């Protein structure tokens, strides 16, 4: 159960087109990532709502194909 | 989701002021993210109840539906979903978690 870094990026881009994304594969195992995402869509939203937008972009892969994605969402 | 399970989760988060749904137990967490949140709560001397989702697959899937949140751990304070590991850590660093605890009248120690 792994997900490629590029795949994560493109799923997020698809759902949040203006997103500036930087992702790091923490363990080099395609399963533990850390991402910083900056977008206008996060403006005025709570952290819970912001993270939910990212999880939604990943279409159910979070917690399944993708074990760990540390998230840092920022408004731009 | 299953009504009985929903009621069970409802009851627990009403009965226990601070609930952490986690992988493993507060004594022996079995995932780095659960460990991090559990340690943070201990650091603040917060009395909390840990629910080990690894021992109960219904609860593991149920809490994800209940909170509409795909990952574990999940923290509830007085019935309110606070977030997962990243959010809790960030709130702690900014002092927002401490504010929330004060607001909700949960006793904690501000250890530095």
C-alpha cells in the first residue's frame, strides 16, 4: 500500500488548482510523507476544514493506500 | 453508520471529558502519531481516556465516519472534535490548545 509522491501532488493539484505544494517522503518508503500546502481555498477556514479539503482531494486514499501524511496547510 | 456504534461513541465522548482515539494505549502507543499526541497530553498533565482502535476494528472504522476524518489519532474535548496529530501539535505550539482547554474548563499544567 503505497502512493507515489507525484501522484499525491497531482491529486491535490486537481482538486486545489492554485495549491503550492511541497512534499517530502520522510522514510523513503512511499508511505510516510510530510506536505506543506498553500492555497487561497484555505482562507477563513478552520484547520479541520483545511485538512478535510486535502483529504477529500486524496479521494479516500488517506488512511488506506497512504498510511501517513503529516499536513501543514497555509493560507496564501 | 451503525446506530449502536454511533451511540457508543456518543456516550463515550460525553462521559469522558478528554478522549483520544489512538493506535495502542497511552502506556504503549503503537504509532508515532498516537505517541506524539499521547505524550503531549501527558506533558500537560491532562487526564484523558485512550481508546485503542487496534483492539476494535468496528471502532477504528466507526470513529473515522463519526468524525468524517480519515486518520487516527483523533482528539475529543468535551464532545468537540479537535483534530488529528498535526492540528493538535500546531495548536499546542501556538498556545491555542491551552486556550481551548481553559475555555472548556479542563485542568492542565503549563509545563515548559
